[in-house]
């Protein structure tokens, strides 16, 4: 097998990037109205 190390490195970077995107896509979305003391305008009105 005569593969260049740069080819393997590029495939590794693509694999890692794809994994990060898929993990971010699988995470549950945050609700826009958090209701906590996060500094957003909705939480300021509640306190």
C-alpha cells in the first residue's frame, strides 16, 4: 500500500469535522425563552 501521509491526514481531518457536525446536529435544540438569569431580555423582565 503506497499511500501518502498527507492523504491519510486529510481524510482524518474530514472524518473529525464530519463527526463534529453530526454531534452538533444530534444535540437537542435550546428553547429560545430560557427563563433563567442568562442576561437576555426575557429573564430580566421576570426578576
